[in-house]
């Protein structure tokens, strides 16, 4: 079965540089979530989109922005990178259905960002 | 506010032993979903189970079983006859919308080491 695709899988950047992470949800999934997982930490919710509109917002820094495109893929743009941004960034997708939902968030393999 | 507590930070067992991972949650909502995810050393987050607040039936899937008790706000996970491949960090998570389609709140995780 198709899974969530994230690219790149690994990214190394210098402080103050920018980075763009991409996420391709499972086919027919209309909701995308971004999570950040620091070393030894649990995943923390950043932001989510449903049908190309921002749905929920978590602890996303102002230096970060994201959007969902017409083909439902999403990009997380990170500017003025700091050492503390080094983390594993997960994208998850789900399908929002009416009535009793069967949706579950399925996670991609993650992008490991290292800021030097 | 929602909160998930996994009091066991690390557990070490010998192969073939049974092990139970504890999860206690807090939410003000009457409708919510509980999840378990597995994060092996390779880093991906693997969905294991989803349980809604109206269904307190225990579930068994192979060597895995889950015990959901609303009276104690607990959703514990038992691995029977553990194997080395079970070594991973296990996260319990909570989502509190009717559809389950809201950001997940994770516990801090329990690192399970199964020794051959």
C-alpha cells in the first residue's frame, strides 16, 4: 500500500539558511499534519491543513510557514534556521470523512534536519 | 487540556517475557481517540492501534493486546512473548475530536529493549 512520502530524507544546513521540506500524502488523503521531534523527545504538532486550508496550528515558529497545494502535497518552509531546529520532521496524512470517522494519521519516514 | 502520561521511561526485558506499557490520559472531552505508535531505531512512526472512547473492548492482534479502561483513564499495551524486533520507543497518543482528525498529543514514550 502507498505510504506518505517525504523528501528529502536528510538535510544539512548552516545557521540562518532556509530549508524546504516536502510531503506527499497517501492517495485520497485530504489532511496533512507536520510534527517536529527533537532528540529524545516526543513529536510536537506544528501545523495542519485540510483541503488546502490551514486547519490547526501548534507550536510552529514564526520563521516557519507551510502550505498545501492543489494536488494535496504540502511543503514546510523554514527560514533563518537555528541550531535548535535540528530535529526529525514528520508529515502525517489522514482522510477527513463525514459521520463516524475511520481516519488515522499515518506518518511518513521523516526528514532529519541538521543545522550546523 | 489534553495530556498523556507514560510513566515508564525505559523498560528492559529478556526475550519471550511479557511486558506491559502503561498509558494514562487526561481530557475534558467525552469523545476522543487513543493511539499507540511504534518508533523503531530506524526512526519512522508506525501506527499500531486506534481506539475510540465509546469502545472499551479489549483488543488482541497477534502478540499485541490493549486494555482500555475509561474508569482509570488508561490505555495499556501488552506484548506477549517479546522478541528482539519489538525493541523500539512506543508512544501513546490522544486526539479529542469526534472525527479523530485533530492533532495528536503524544506521551513522552517508553523505550523498550528486548534482550536476546
